[in-house]
C-alpha cells in the first residue's frame, strides 16, 4: 500500500515542477523588458569616451521609456566594461550576446575594440552599432559588407581628408609631419587618408613617426620631427597620449599647429596637456555643442540637466546610436535581431543630434564634420565641412 500510494504523489510532484517551468518560460517570453547590450570602455585608457557614450545612450533610452517604451516594453541597458582592451571587448560581447541574450549591442567606442567584437556578433546574428568606430573595415572588410555591423559616425577616409584639406587650405601648410599610435587601427586609418589627401593637394609629408599606447616619454621622437621643420603636425591618436605629446612638444619649442581627429575630444586632454600647450591645436569632430540648431540646443539642455555637465561628441554619438536602434526596432515592429538588422540597413533621413542620418549601402552614415579649435582650454567652433 505504501509503495502504491507513492506513485501518484510522484506524478503530482513531476507535474507541479513542469507547470512551474512552463510558467517560467511564459513569463520570460512575455517579459516587459527589451534588453540591449552596451559594450563600452568604462575603465582603462579611453574611459571618458565610454562613459560619455553610455550617458548619451541612457538619456535616449530614458526619453523612449518615458514615452511608453517600444513594442509595449521598457528598454533595459545591460552594460559590460571592455576595459579599453580588444581582448576584453570580445569577452564583453560574448557575455552580452550568449549569456544576457540581448537583442542588439551598442558600442564599443574604439575601432580596434569594435573590430574585435564583430566576429562574435556575426556568428550569433546580433546587430551592433558603434557610435564612434571610424575604421572602414568595421562595416566593409575584404570588399564585403558586414551584415550586422553599423555605425553612427563618419569614417576615417572622410575625417582624414577633412584635416588634410584644413591644413592645406585653411592653414596654408605645404609640409606636414605625421605622428601616430601604431597600436591603433583608428590612428593608422586617419594617418593613411590624411597623407593621401595632403599630398594630392600639393603638400609634402616630411616626417612619419610612431608611438605605442601607454608610452610616457615622446621627446626623442619629437626632437626628430622638429628637425624636419614641418608647418603642421598631425597626431591622430587618443587624448591620453596626445595630451602628453602636446605638452612635451611645446616644452621643446615646437609652436606649429597640432592637428588631430575626434580621439582628442575629452576634458582629460586639457588636464593632461595644459591649456597653453593646446593653443594652435585643431581637430575634426562630429558635432559642436555651440551649434544653434534647435535639436542640438534641446539635447545639450537635457544632457546638462541629467548629468550636470556639457555633452561632448561621444555623448552625442552615443545618443544618436541609441536613436538609430530605437527607430529600427519601431520600423521592424519586432525585437528579432535579424529583423532589427534589416531595418537598420534601411535607415533614411533620421534626425540625430550630430546631423541627419542616412545609411549608405556600406552601413555608413553620410554626414558633415566640424573642425574645432582649442583656445585657452576651450573648444571653439572653427568651420563645418560637408561630405
């Protein structure tokens, strides 16, 4: 009797467990959260970039959620720190995609980290948008468009050409030196296109030198560069090293204009170099907070209210990347990653803070750039350059 009575009890227990599992699955399927991954440089060498971009994304998500969310769900941002390292970017992407099961990924910031993430995203068919990765290979590699890769920023050929034309036309320079971070795909890309455009405009590259990220002493190489008498020096690196290079260059008596790309855009640059060392410095960027466009004014006011600081270009591009994703999910009317990818590829005339975003066949936006001048530690709008 005892053994017989245990059989139905066991069946009841099994049915109860199965019921709980089914209920759990149902709850997961009906979740009111739409999880999006954020693979960013929250610590490490370019931490201010990652932090600004994530702030911009959070502001866009907050606005969307306050307006009712998307597909009846609230956007939830899952942030993973890639520590400003390519190997960690792979780990972060793997965690977000395979463990957290996010529907799309925003980030990373740097080209090297974005390229490192790309394989994981494509293998798992999850779209990603880098706010600021400018290397052309992110979206087109070996002549093939990378299906799940998108960006919110212009690319290195445009940025390098902008600064080459600025050097030759606006500054009337005939000779230039190029000093690059040889460990950075971003820096090498900008240098390549700067040199090509500068020479095409009749200029001459009189010196080409390289350094590696995390170096501290640049004076020996700067002395070599000084001996070639360049009229401008192009330094397409990130703010940590650029700040030290600018400081040491001025200490050596180098007074010519120093030029760079959007990797200069950080408050830390002035802290590291000192305001005086950056005078006669210029860099290309994606937007200027001084722009009087009503959309820019509204964004700047909202960002200041949220974070008690002015938004840099990284914040603006983080915001725009989030806006791109939100727009794509709405048009796809689905949180299926493949459908989101397909909608992203069709992005047209989307108003962002950094301009109107229309993606071309290579998943790159066709956008204008600005040249920023540094005066006594402040960023001053110099000129706008259309594509």
